[in-house]
């Protein structure tokens, strides 16, 4: 715990003093939705120091790279971006404008020392669990003129130290992310998350509900609850009991104005009956669930340490559909995990045919140093992974198109969030997250309105307003 200092000499000159004069902040975010949330919270934490968002790095007194380490080449992308930022920093500093470069997120956590060794012009390296200490890190970087590295897992929970007054990501937004749980104790064979994000921690119910209320007061209607294992949520309630995600969902649904609740990412093992019942009871819980299965082969699921079989997954899906017939699924898949044979891959294809997905992400297995699968025998050759990924993605694409096509002719509630790209057009989201475009007045932005879907485009839908019926 505490600040550790890297031995590398500082290259930067004269960092900004600790006054609160206006300064530009540019955050570049890679990776998952939680990183998007974290980037917003880093901006919140820095706002009292005078940092305001700017659109380009050359206008920024501080640049944060919020990084992702989940798959291949993440670190290389970071180093190549740093090379570009170094030039900007040098040009600005020649013009007398000191510039802080910070690397945050999971690459920082996993490769902090390497970053300082290869890019000594980086001023701050911080892991995902320490960004509540950013103001202190900025001050220390300025004072000591040396790089600051904070990649420990502090005993205090960062959520207890983040400013309460934080506005949601962007004021005026109708949708927002809200992190309720972080970290993972499941240790899937392929995954770095338990090492980069640390052990599973849930925020208290009170702090989650307070943040949700603040978001709703500022106009948010659609909240996505985030966590690496969001349905393993077990926060302390105001009654001193441990609340699970189902109980939290009922409490959130009772907040007037919070019309849409989503959550990601779930683990099949934690998809219990109480949560399935919440899908039956709460219209606010959107009928769209991201439930990664990774593989359809029991042998590979075992090797992955997933803790469930393919049939158990099918059974969870059956129960979910029973509870909420219009529920659609999204998932993650990995092809080419060590030991995966053609037969195992075919079991994955069969699972996809059986379950059907409205949307999915699929990846070639990539070796992550330090994870159990990285050193496993029977690594699958790259060309085999390529062929499997292509076959899987073709099937998933077919299913996604079929799902979107099935909405054509139906009337669905659309929450309008912005003006469309074309003149006179407005855009919003369906309950299943597809972007929907209609011709309509911008006065409808912020309202949930019935729309008859008329056309399927590649990744979105066109529709027409059914004006007589307005939901909210
Ligand atoms: N290789 C390929 N895909 C991975 N994922 C996580 N780790 C790896 C890896 N080493 C995928 C999983 C996970 C998603 C976020 O990223 O499918 O659900
Ligand atoms: Fe990674 Fe598995 Fe934890 Fe998901 S459940 S974050 S895939 S270790």
C-alpha cells in the first residue's frame, strides 16, 4: 500500500503547481464499460483541481490513458499511443506548457514497471483500484519530479473516497453506467481480471442507491449496473443484511423515473432463482441479458474452470425465458482454448444453434501471461483458431440479423436519446439496445415512445412513431 516511487529519472519539466486554475484533461479509454465508468470517475476526482475535459491531447495539461489488458497486443497499443503522446508532451513543454501523462487501468496494473522502464516520460501509473488517490498522485508527481506508481490493492475501498457530488458521466445524459461490484474470485483459466482488478468487492446498497438517485435527478432514465461479476453482487444493506442483485434490483426499480435497468457482466453460476424471478416481476429490468458462456463443450468448460456445464447453461436460459418470454441473450465466446478439438468446437456451434443469441462477442483465445491456460499444453494453432472464429461469427451474425428482422413490423418502446444523423431524424434505444431511428420532433428526446419498426439496417433499425401512445 501507499506510494511507491520508480527509480527512473523524470524526463518532464515543471509540472503544474497545485492551484485550481482551469486545466485541460483528455482521457483516452480502451476496453469495457467499466473502463468508461472509471474514466468518468477519474474526471470527477480531478475536477476540484480545475481539470476540465478537452477534446484533443494537444490542448490537455493532463492526458490519461485508461487501458485494457483482456486480450492480445493491449500493451503494444499502449506503447504506440504513448509514443504519439510523448511528441505532444515535448512540443507543449517546449512552449512552456507542462503536461502530465498518466497510464491507468489494467495494463498499468499488470505492467506498471515495464511502462516506466520503456516510457520514462510517463508521470503517473495507477491501477484500477487507486484512482480515488489521483489528486494526491498529481501533487506528488509535481513536487518530487519523479514518476509515481500506485498499483497496489488498497485496504480502503475507492468507492468510499469518490466525491458524492459527482454528476453522472455527462450531464444531460439519459443513460449511464453505475459500477456496483468489482473484481473477480472465479479465476477462469484464461482471464487476467482476478489479477488486474483484484478480489470481488461489492459497494454498499446505500451508496449504490444514492448514486442511482443522483443520476435520475439529473435526467438519467436507463442505468446499466456494472461489475466483472455483477450478479455475484453482495452489498451490505441499510438493514445490516447482505443484499444480492435481485434485492438491489427491486429497490432500484422503486426509484421513480428510473425506467430501465440493465446489468453486465453476469456469470451463469450466479444466475439464481431470485434474480430470474426479478426478471419476471420487474418491467424495469430490460429483457436483454449479457450472459457469457465461452464454450459449449463440457470438457473445455471444465478446463476453463467455469463451474457449469453446457446443459446447465441451457437450463438457465430456459428458466429465464419462462420468466420473461421476450428476453434476448447476448454472450461471449472464446475459440481455441488450449485442448479445444474440432468436436469441442462443434459443441459450441450446437449450443449457439440451440440457444440463439441476439448479439455476441467472440474471440480467439489469447495467452495471458500468468494465467493457468497460458502455460497449458495443446495450444491450438493460429490458423485453426482463425477458421473456427470465422465459422462461429458467421453463425452469430446470422442469428443477430434474424433477431433484428423479427422486430420488423412490431411496435417497441424506444427511449429517444439524441438527434439522428439525418435532418429531422431522432435516435434512441430499444429495450434490446439496438439503435432505432425515426423521423420526429426533437421534443421527444428524453421520452419513451412506441415505435413501429419498419426496416432492419446492418446494426440498427428504422421505424415510425406511433404517436397516440406515449409510455413516459
Ligand atoms: N483470450 C480471449 N478472450 C478472452 N476473454 C477474456 N480473456 C480472454 C483471453 N485470454 C474474453 C472472454 C470474456 C471477455 C470479456 O473477453 O470471452 O468474457
Ligand atoms: Fe474473468 Fe472468469 Fe472472472 Fe469473468 S468470471 S472476470 S472471465 S475470471
